[in-house]
């Protein structure tokens, strides 16, 4: 899977309106590290380094982040249909982005507000569950549903108040997801949260694996269950909100890819998390390559992932009837 991802990484540079050879792409990249006489048009430098490179890298990072988040939540909640936005992070981020757009904010301000409200949404769900649920997983999920519904309603209000000529189309397009506006700075913004979250998941991987057997069994193994649950929620939230704030709402990846990874490696969380990241990155990169390869209007990323995820979801339903592990 790593070899496939590396192959897709370089092959993705060849997709787009500007045609170029793989040798030209390779030389442009190498020229950033060693001295190579420039024989290509200067425009290709911009296309490769400022347009395609950040989009390709972020497709891998976003796909990997959403997939690991989904795998973590599915293990924590012991539910195969759980996705990274189960606690309302996507709805909260969507409201933050819509709120910024209706006030004609800049692109980076849209990302910041999306990030902040994504964190607020999950914090609200966690607070509600602790007030009324006595650390119950079920109440945490219900709190996430309530918070998500609240922010979806707020998004609808903002869309009603938005200018139909400029603001409403921008909000709608953002909510459907896209990597078209990604820059190299976005990579630097996302990496700290992603690295921190993956490190936390790695450190607690054995405890998370034990938690998959049930809370009572995990306690008998000496696992600090409330701490592990908090680590999973914080790490998964950071990965999801950092991804959503950059590219908008991209559904299905975090729910479908962990099942593909589980069929490859089994239910052991240590292997599952690593495989989910690699498969998720390759999956989203392939979807984005299809989008870039279609001439004319650029299809929303979230729509394409839904088109692929829907038939897979039907297959997953048959697996649920037979049990899930």
C-alpha cells in the first residue's frame, strides 16, 4: 500500500490541463534540492510546486486523517457505522465557515473559524454527555447528534441570510468539499495537529485495542478507560477538524476506509490505524485525481466520495447482519 501511494503521488502530477512528461515533473522537483539546468517553461514551476503539489499532499493527509479518526471512533464506540463527524465536528466547522463567509472574511479567516467552531461543537457534545450521562458512550453519541442538529440548523439560518449572488454559492460549495484552494501553507497548518494526534493514537494504541473488547474487560486489564476515551476524542477531533477546516466537509471516507483496512489487517488497532491512514490517503487521492481529470466544471469532492461510499455502505450493511469485529 505504501508503494501504491508513492506511485499515485508521482502519477498525480501528470493529471490536469497542463500536459507534461514524468521526466519534467521529476526534474522540477529535484531542482528544488540540486542544481539542474532549467529547460522547461517557468509556468510549469508554478503548476507543479504551487498548485498540484499542495493538492496532492493534502489529499493524502486529509484522507489519512479522516480514516484514522473513523477507525478510532469505530473501535471506541464498537459500531461499524460511526464516522469522524459523529460528535458534530463537521457541522460545527461548517457553521464557522459559513459565518465567516457571510461576513466576507478572507480564506484563512474561514479556515480559522471552521477550526474553532469544530472544536466548540465536540466540546459541547462532550460536556453534555458528562453532565447527564455519567461517562456513557451512548449518551456521548446522542449528545453528538443533538449538537450536530443544532449547528446544521444554524447553517441553514446563515444560508437564508446570505447574499444569493456571491455568499450563498461560496457557502454551498465549501460545504460540499474541495481541495481546489489548497496551498503549501495549508500543509504547514495541518501537520502539527496531525502529527500530535497520530502520536497520541500511537502511544495509546494498546489501550485502545483493549477498549475494543468492552469497558469492563479493559478495566480488568488495568486500562484507564476515561483517559483513553478522552485521548481518542481529542485526537480524532483534532485530525477531523484540521482536515475539514482546509477542504470542507468530505463524507464517507472516515466510515468506509477503516472497513477496507480491517479486511486487509484484521481488527488489531495498531495495524488498523496505520493501514487506514495509507489506504485513506490513496483513496482520497484517487478520487481527487478523477475530479481533476474531468474537463469542464470541477465536481465537489464530498459528492464524489459519497458516490463511491454509497455502494460500499450497502455492502457494509450485510456485514453488520453477520456481526462485526
